[in-house]
C-alpha cells in the first residue's frame, strides 16, 4: 500500500493505512520495553539514553551516508490527548536518530557531532512512513517477534516487562511464550520476577544505588524459583499463570524483600556490597544458607555469605577445595619463577610453604595409616 502524506487531507487517515507523518508529530513511547531501565523524561533525556544504550551512532552514520532508508514503517498509535500526535510503538531507535540529526540544540546539549546532510538527505528525515494501529494489543505480536529474532533483541528485563503488560491485558501466556520464543515456565518466571521487582521498587529499592556494575535481572527471577528464597519471602509454591498478583509479597515480608534485594544487588547509600558476585555459585550458596536456621542467623547478624556458608558446608569439601586452590596457585608461581627478582623475603616465604606442604602430606599419610591400624 502506498504511503500518502496526511497533510494533503483535512481528515485523519484511516487506521491500518501507510502514510507519511512529519517527524515533529512523532512521540517516543514511554512504555517501550527498551526503556525499562530508564525513568522517562523529555526528548533530550530519551535520546541521550538511546545514544548510550542502543547504538544510535550506527544509525546516524548510515543516515549521513545514504539518507533515511524508509524500508519499514514505524508502528504508531494515535495520541488520545492530541489527535495530530502519534506514539511510536515500534521504531523508537530510528526516531531517536532522526530527531538528533534534526536538532543542533540537542547535539550541543548531548555533545554529539553529526556529519552535515545535503538537501537530498535532509529531505528524507522530514516525514517518516508510519503504519497506524488501533491499540497496543494489535501491535504486540509483531513487536515481540521482531525483538526476539531481530538484530536489536531485548534482554530478559525488557521481555519480562512486555510479557507482564500483555498478560495484564488479558493475554494468553501460551501465546505470549510462543511469540517471545520462550517456554511457558520461563515466561511465568519472568513475569513473576517483574512483579516482585516493581513491588520492591514501590517499597524503597532503587536499582540506581546498586553496588553491582549492572542490574542482573536473572539473579532475581532465578532466586524466586528457589525454595530458600521463597520461604524467606513467605511464598508457597510457584503461582500459576492465572494467579499473578500485582503485589505477590505480603506486607509482613516486605522488610525481608528489601533485605534480599540488597543481598542480590547491594546498596551504595548504606555501604552494603552485593553478596552475589556471580550467580554461580553465590546464588546457590545463599539459597542453601536461607534453608539452614543457624547459617541464616549468622547471615542476618554478620551479612557475610562465605562465613554463613561455612556453617553448612561439609569440612571435607572445604579441605578439598582449599587443597585444589593451593595447588593451582603453586603451579602458577612455579611458572613465573623466571620473573623472580631475587628478593630474599620471597625465598623465605617459599621455604615456609615447603615446610607447610611437608606437614600437610605427613598429616594426610597419618590419616590413611590410622584408618588401616
């Protein structure tokens, strides 16, 4: 279907048709899953976020070289507040690149240098082709499929937000799972994790104050499937798709939720580092600690996961792990002997290590001999 310019008619073009819209009438979609880590704001803030997180520079260089190639329409929904404005449901990254190129003021504000466009290329970014839909639900399947299989895939947090929104709009979780390319159980865990995250944020958790370098959503939705974490939060069996609640954690367990979020992600404002340095093995350790009364008491008192885990870890396993780790360090040191700078203190240290190893071997041999006596 050919794209027409709505400026040629006084009445709005029909829904479902392709037509061109002036760029100034196109708005970013604040509900876009790509903005899940972004608090919203004006065009400058959104474009800055996209420039840093979605590689707008790649698009900008392409447009500067060849102009805007209008091969795929933006998917839009007419604004309820302003009938001449359109919310871009799909294509916010392309819209961000075009708006940045068109605005010298934004370029100065964001300290971005854009190659100049000649008149022909400039003309390609005055109007963009759109395909208007009547509702968000009409666009969901297309958008979800594209961002699972396209070049700019969503991460698990964006997928969780999208799936939760679709489910809240009476979506079928089986259809959602097929669209996102995930299993029923995976989508259920993603949605449940999203609901718990929103509840945590409503009760004081702030992702921006985490001590971890990045927000790993998988820590949360994986933890919520483990019995230790679920017991700590007062959760019974995992809920079915039809029993999702806006606030899954009951009020009595909200302090426990806040504590758990700090264990997972840390809190700079309270000088509390995250206990989960890597999901494997730390998440498993924390789950085990939460299921052991003495270890859990130690964790709550000392906030030291390694110390708490030692209470439940078999001493035989600790011995084996320590011996293997010591052997690995010794081999590494041996390989670096050519770099030895003749420091006598290091030689004394090596001699002390030698004596320790001899005592270790003798003690292990005595243990074996004692068993045979």
